[in-house]
C-alpha cells in the first residue's frame, strides 16, 4: 500500500535537542489557534508518563515503532483526532529510515488505528463499532480439548433431497444425500444440535470420515473437511422449535444461535450443507475493538 506522509504543520526539522513528541502535537489541527499550548503541554505530560515498550532483539524496527505508537494510543497519549508526529519526527525519535516509518504507519492503517489525509498528516481514528469482528473460535475455544465434551450420532442414512435441500446444495430434487443428525454434549448436557446433508458419492471419502467423527474438534475439522477449499457461513439468532428444544433439553422457543454452512469442492460444486443450533444460554460472542493499554 502506497502511503504519502505529510510533513506540514509547524515543522521544526532544524531544531536541536528536546523531545520530538510535543512538537508533533503542535502541528495538529486540534492544537492550532487558541488553547494550542495547553493542549501540547497535556500531551507532553501523557507521553512522559506512558513511555513505550522496549524493542526485543527479534522485533523488526517498523513493527517496534507500530507497537510503540499503538501502546500510546491505548494509553490515551494520542487520542481520537490527534495528529501523530510527522515522519521526520518519528525518524529522529527512533533513529530509522523514512521507509521504516512508512511501514510502521502502514501497519497502524491495517489495524484501523489511524487514518492519513493527503497534505495534512496521520491522525488517530475514533472507534467504529461497525468494524467489530467476531470469530467462531470464540464459541468453540471453551470446549476444544475438553474430555467431557462428546459427539453423539443421532441418525445417519441415505435420503432423497427435498426441494429445500436441493436448492441449498444446487442439485436436482430427489438426488441421493447422506443425512446426519448429531448432538454435541458436555458432561451429558446438550449444547449443539447439528443437521447436515452431504451429496452422496461412493467414491468420495467425505461421508465415511463424517460418520466416524466422535469429538468436537473432529466435527469442526470434518465439517470444513480436508480438501474442501471454500464455504459459506451464516449466523443468526433464532427461537427453537418444539423438536429442536426437546433435543437440546430447553423450553420451546428458547433462544439459540443458528449457524448455517455450505461447503464446495475445488470445482465450485456444493457438496454439503446444514446447520448447527447452539443453545443461547451456553454460548457468547466477545471481541475487542481499538487497542488496549500495553497491548494490541
């Protein structure tokens, strides 16, 4: 990514000695005009208190700079709307080349912590809740490797694809599919109810491997499947039907996460699809946005 760093504002490249950081703040729009000196003094004090992490022996200089600036953002040294020090000031502080500084800024851009404006400089971004990302790993981490979690195969057999299943798998109605129902339990308490259809192919090892799954980790890996390059996942909040609630041992209408999945082969043909119904009282999604103090 090409980045142009402005070195405008109250630039003082020829000034000797002193801390470069307060000068960078003086060049920011928020410090110009009335109240600029108190603003710069406040940031100077925050910089002096916060400092930055030391560089490890294996850490590239550009990553060290990016992490140091991220730490300062997390500690409130640089706040939303504040202008970062100019390229020249960062070069002077860290003793690096212009290219190293630009790579560091690129990392901060990729992390969503800053934004650049042509001719003005680099500024700290405000938090944007719309950029929050949740990973399915948040759902599974608490149970992967737990010996008390097991997978129970409730049903398996060859059935003809209904119109709904045919639309999901993009096959003709009536085509043979392997239908499976599984229950994931923890200490015998139902957690997840899975229903899946796999296009029947006697030459494909996928079906046999699916039938042999007995662990949650194995189920998650087999659902993606070795040799399956792509898929579609959709998650939504639903209320359980009477049958679903009975299997999960909760009252009818209880909330649940519904994770629908469709997987395709290397030729783009859909080969399996189904849903995971996860009890709403046993799963939660959590994530962090922005940067935390002393960490990314």
